[in-house]
């Protein structure tokens, strides 16, 4: 094996020994270089090193010596694994207090990167109690055996709020020094948010509802008249008795008048565990809708434009994407079971 570093080629010790033996046998350096597939200068350097040191091993490089040893590296790794929410600065200070050795924060990052640890923004998940995890686990076990046909009968529903202006932590801009306030390199936002839109929608393997724009507050009376009566009930009548409604545990959804309406109209509702947005596939579609709206070529200056953009992009999402998201329900349940009710990666 030939080790290539940048534009340089370094032979292994076995190859160096072979090259020196070939030269001692009377072969020319050009012939040896041709046989090994390297330049003649490489063979010349190997031969000179062997004559000077009687060794095939490369000399130690003249680069900067390593600031930590194996014990220090292990200390850094153990420290981070015990408390992964430390900053590089804090790790540096604690390391200096423990070892009386001063290293840079970049050295800390480099050592941790060598063992596969990288600084990332932690994912934000709902705060769950032991009771929440237990109920999630029970629910996931009960539904992990459902097949695609059974999940196809479920209409997954949810509300979501979208704002005109948003704080996008993933946005970056390339600029030179002194261009911080260049109008072409800044992002203009409304200090007070610019307004927002609340929407409701439902989706299943085969269809989706229109994106309903919530007018006013989504209380139980509004939910019954404008969502269940106007949108959900016609779908239930068309699908038949196998229809199942999924809505979360928001207070308007669990009001007594809602339960009465569902019973009177023979609408079956799937029980839903609290603190479980990761188990609802429509949450993933909300994220996709947000991305599609943000990636539009023209700006969104007001609520009216945002509303039109949301409705257009909602209709443009391919049904196969929605179907695949719903079909993932069995995998979500199995992962929840494997994690003993903890939050899944969905």
C-alpha cells in the first residue's frame, strides 16, 4: 500500500525494505521506482535514509508537538460523556484545574472530534414525566401490530401556527469584513412578528383535507362547527364505519360537547398519548410545509400573502409523500417501544 498525503507519496516500511533490497541487488533507482509506481525521487530519499540510519522507518516530522497525551485525551472524553452539555471553554478550564496544563478550546474540540463527538444544537422535545412515558409505551405496544390497511383508515389532524417573520437559526450569509450592515447582506424582519396564521388540516394515506384557515380562536364550539361538522363528518360519511379520527389532547378537542358530537355521529376516535407530537405524522408535513414556504422565490410581506402561500404549497405537496409519512406509523411505534416510551427521532 502506498500512503498518499497531499501531493507527497510515502512508502510503507515493507515497501522501503523491498526497494532497498532491489537496489542492493543491482537494480537502478529508476527501475525500482517503475516497479513500485512512484517517482524516482521517492526511491532516492528512501535509499538515502536507509544509508544514513540503517532503518526503513520515516523520521518524525518537524510539526508542532501534540499538546495532550493519551491519558489527557481520555480525561476529556470521560468529562464530556458525564456532562455532554458543557462548552469547550468550561471543559478547557476544568482540564487546566485538574492537570495544570493549559490547552486551547480548539484543542478540546479536536480531541473530542477524534473520538466522534461534535458540538451540535440539541433537539428540543416536550418535557415528559414517567407517567407520560409509561402511557406512550402502552399505546405504542398496542398499535405496533397495526398494518398499513388499519392505518389507512385514520385521518391524522392537527393545528399549526405560521408567522410572517421567523427566526431561522440555519440561515447563513457569506460576507467580507465591514459588510455587516450591507443592505444586500442583511435580513429584514418585523420587530413584532408581522402577524401569524393558524391553520388546521387532516391527511390520510389516500387524501388530504383543504388547508382550513382558522378565523379567531380555535375553541370547542369553533372546532365542532367549522372543523368536525364542515370537514370531518363528510369524510366519515364517505368512508364509512371503518373511519377513525386522530386529534391530539388539546383542550378544545377533549371538551364535553366534542365528545357528544362524535358519539352522536358515530365517529370513532383513536386514543392519543399526551406529549407525543413525534408519533403524529402530520407534524412532519408541517415541517415540510414550512420549508416549502420559506424557499419560495418571492418575499412574504404580510398575512394575506402568507395565507395564499400556505394554501398553495399545501396543495402542491405530493400525495406519495403524505402516504409514506403515514405508512411510517408502525416504525414509530416500534421505535417508541424500543426506547421504553422515550421521544423518538421522528
